[in-house]
């Protein structure tokens, strides 16, 4: 049996190692673990803190059998596009897809995914968007209107889990969804010793702190004496590009519905740095 993981490993830490160990505990020591990993850019639109070869090496040294790269258009897509791309790749290699979520009920996640794909969902979503709700709130309300818990779409890992299930259903993938409970806080600013978040580790790295206690020893060696990459390093170039774009170029950007492209255009011309631009949008 081969089990797939769609990941970013930005950077690879103890929680990631725990997931690989858990897969082999549940499905046997000979289970193949295949990771579809973001390359040098990740879904949040930033460069990965370490380059893709170092992160892939860390994953293999810590138990993965194979790491394949998610193409950049997939990495820089929405949660839906990220899931669709990852499932498309791993469906050719794996029997199951393992992911962390706040909800570990695969049937509940799949039921929500099926509802999002149904013909009944779109009219309900449009009604709630027309009432002034934001897209995330409208999706939750539409799901609730279909008799399913909208709370399934409240947390980041559940949202991605439902998207994985949706991609599996939409593509007729042979993979089974294999959710495991996500431990620790996704956006914690201080690393948890047992379940560190990648966000907290990146913050520690940018502050010059030692993150080795939160990494498997094999991963520590992969990240020693290698350059870090942050969006700040290219901030001036990105701001220059944004500030010289025309209105038509902003309007042509993907995923710019609900007026997002216009918000981005105004923020880029008014704010002093990229963090402020993102916060304004």
C-alpha cells in the first residue's frame, strides 16, 4: 500500500515526522509514503524558507520514500487548486491520502465535499453572497442550509481536508481519504515542543533563534549552514512591479473576484511594505 501526503514542509519538523510514523503504525511498516511537496514557492505566496532540494532531502531522511514536486501554479493557487493538483499527482501513485484536520471523520468530510460539488450548492452560495456575506461565511451558511454542519469549514485544516475530499470525488480518484487529528495550533507564534507549527518555526528562524529542538535530528543536518529565503528580500522588486501595473493587468489576475484585485491595486499604491499590502487586502 502507498499513502500520499500533500505538503510544503516549510520547514520539515517533528509534527511531520510524527505523521509519517503514524501512517506506518496504522497501515504497516512496509507502507510506502509518497509526498507531493511545494517547490521553492508555497501556497501563502512566499518563497519557501529553505530551498526545495533541502526540504525534500529532510523528508526522505525522516521516513518518506519519494518526494515529487507540486508545480508552481498549483502551489500558488487557492485551497481548491492546491488540493486538485496534489490529488491529481498522487492518484497515479497512491492508494490513500493522509492529511491532518481538526475533524477526523472521513465520512463527514466527504459528505461536505459532496455537497459542495452538488448542483444545489451554487444557488445557495449565490444567495448568501448577495446578502452581503463574505465568501467563507457564505460557504458555511450554504452548507448549513443543506443540512450539514457549516462548522466543518471554519478551521484552516478542515477547509483543506474538505478540498482534498472534493478533489478525490471530482477526479474519481482511487485514493481513500485518511484524516488524522491535527495537534497544536496552526498559526501559533511560539513553537510547541511536541507539535510545533511551521509558522512559528519560520518566525523563530527570522529572529535568529535555534529551531533544532523542534526538528528531527536527520532534518537538522539538512538545514545547517544553508541560506534562508523570505519575501522581504525581494520586497522592493515586488512593490515596484505592483505599483507599475495597470488597472487592466490587476483585473486579469487569477482569483481576483469579489473586488480583490481592486483592493490589491489600491493597497499596493498606498502601503509602505508587503505585509501592510496583504493586511489591507
